[in-house]
C-alpha cells in the first residue's frame, strides 16, 4: 500500500512525500499494536519523543504504520540541501 499525502509546505518547491506501509527497520512493527510492544522510542533533551524508525505520527487504515518511501527521503534531503545552500548564499555580503 502506498499513499500520497500532501502537507502544507513552507515553500512551493518542497516535495510531496509519499508514504508506504512496511515493517519498521528499527523494531519490525507493521501496526500501532505491534509498535506498542516493540517500538524503540527516540527522544531529545526537551522530553519530546518519536518513533526511531520515522513512522508517520498518524496511522494508516486499520492502525498500520506508514513510512516515507526511499524516493521521498531522497527528494526531501535534496530539497533541504538546496534550502541550506540558498540560505547561505543570502547571508553572504
């Protein structure tokens, strides 16, 4: 199952992420029920926590876990790199 989910983007050129249902590469869970027993949770100094496998916070139909496709991750990383470059260029005199 692959879902195309559109997020409000801060920039017009931000890629639309595509999500797919698959097992988490960290804990192996495929549903929220499985993740509640097996999930490896990451957190930061503020106490905020999230799925270490980068699952979408909202479940798919029937509680399935959704993860960005490999192509979506590549596109997002390229966009982030381009944004950083643009910001650095704007900061130059």
